[in-house]
C-alpha cells in the first residue's frame, strides 16, 4: 500500500486500486456542489445553505426576498400588493390566499411550493 499526501488530500493504492482520501467536511462540500449542479441542470434554483435554513425555520418569502435583494416595498410593488400585506404574510399574521401566493412567487421568480 502506497500513500502520497498532497495538501488535505491523500492518495493511496490498495491492492492495485487507486483511492483518494479527503477530509469529511470537504467531501460533504463536494457532494453539496454536485447536488446543486444537478438541480440547476434540471432548471431549478439552488439556494445557499443559510437561505435554505431561513426558508425552513423562518419565513420562506422573507428569506428569498432578502436573497433577491428586495425590500418589502419593492416586492409589494412587483407583486401588485401593499407593503403591509407582504409584512403580514411574511410574519405569519395572516395567510395569503392561493392567488396572492402565486403572485408573490412570480414576483420572486420561484415556484409557489418554495414559499408555502
């Protein structure tokens, strides 16, 4: 068995087969990148981990709005809604009707499923 270290990678040959050892965190990053590329190839959008976390734990509309660099007022204008309506839906004070959610999704350039 031969081992060659190169930075954080280790190359080794076991029984004639070549293997590369990488730290687990780097391996997970490689898997995340591959997954994101596959999602993008399907024509879907991939969000950074911090945005995805905020989408799951908080308000998906707020997370995507901020990721897109929009203010509540600018999202409201794009969606043809009032800023207080956006604020109420983002905060959970009220639920948006299906047509309203569709309008917001279109303004954010995402699928409705991404914001509900």
